[in-house]
C-alpha cells in the first residue's frame, strides 16, 4: 500500500489537489482519509466549552487513532472512520467503513506535524497558497457550509488560525517531498504525483 500525506494551511486547496489526483486514477484503487474525521471526541464537554477549543493545535487531533487505523489498513483490515460535525464541534457517533486500497491519501492541515505519521507516508505533499486567498476561501466555506458568521470567522482567524498556521503548519513544509503552489491548477506537479502513483501501482 502506498500512503500519501497531503498537508497545507486551511483553505489552501488540498481538496482540489486530492480530486485532481483521484480523477486520473482507476476507481476503487484509491482511498481518502481526512484528518478532520480524527478530531478528539469532546462528548464530555458542553457546547460552550467545545467552541473554545483550539482546533488548529496538534493537541486537538487523535493522532493515535489515525495511526492505528493506517496500520490496520496497511495490514489489509477494514476500519471505521469517525464522522465529525463542524456544527456541533464533536464526533457524531456514526462511522464510515473504509476498506484498504492500493493507495491511501491522508489529507489535513496538521498531518505533517506528527513524527509517527510522517514515517508512514511514502510521499509527503504540501499545498501552498497565498494567505489572503486562504482567508477568503475559509470565510466562504465557514459561512456557507458550517453556519458561522463573519465576525466569528475573522476573530477565530486572527486569534487562532493565523498564529497556529505560523507556529505549526508553515514549518512542516520542510518535511514535504513536493510543494504544490495552488494559485492555479498546477498540472505539472499533479502529473508528477500521478506518475509516481502509477509506478507503484
């Protein structure tokens, strides 16, 4: 099994890159795991306590469960990925049955901060985008998809997102094998990734 890690700041276009890779590969041979599914369970906290959690800090991720799930997939076992609700700031209790594939893509802003996970990735990709571009994408997404208001998104960006990006996410560029500037569709970088995957397959 080939495991690819795709990281980058919030709103940098990771999903676009994942979809571009998927589009060119045979259906059913590639699986995707999102770091967002592995936010720690916060059932023991009230909603008011949950909204104050710093979700952009590596502490908020259940890396142990993510590692165990990747190991299980590598050993040919099926896993049950947690489902996370951004509206409730907690896991829903549902799971997604995920089968082992020839290629597993793991995507998320903090995945390269964890040394154990980094060791498991055969290819490490960092998607880079301009700071203003990322903020605009984040605003659009949080307001339309996650029910947030403008003030809430901007406050969170200034108090949490930006400092956490500078402290934890940006420095992980140095671990990347490939850095994809996502200011436009970067077909050359995507083609390189695809050809590596095809070789492995």
